């Protein structure tokens, strides 16, 4: 199976570096017609696809690591631990 064009476009977009989160939010809305939460949900579903890993393993693995780190940080805060 190959990765759909929309999924490839999202991964290409994630390769870009953004200085300002607001600018990225606006670009997501303009380019993909999605709100930020919908975009993040779409991105996470793409990262879980084996085809995405085949398409760009380095990027997908980096984004998976960032996602997992955010989950750990969030879990620690909920449990009452502070992350330095």
C-alpha cells in the first residue's frame, strides 16, 4: 500500500520549521482546511500507519518520539509530578 497524497502533504508540512505557532495554525487552516485540533488528530493517525514509516522513517520516528514525550509529560503532570 502507498501513502495517500493528503498524508504525504501533511508529512511534508511537518518537515517545515515554524518560529510561530500562530503562523502554523493559520497555514494548517489555509492549506488543509482543518482546525488545529483536527490537524493534530489527523497527524497522529498518519504516524500510526506503517506506510508512513516506509515513506519517511526518519521524520515519522522523530514525530513519534515527540508525541510520546508529550504524553509522558502530560501523564506526569496529571499524577502531580513536575517536569523540570
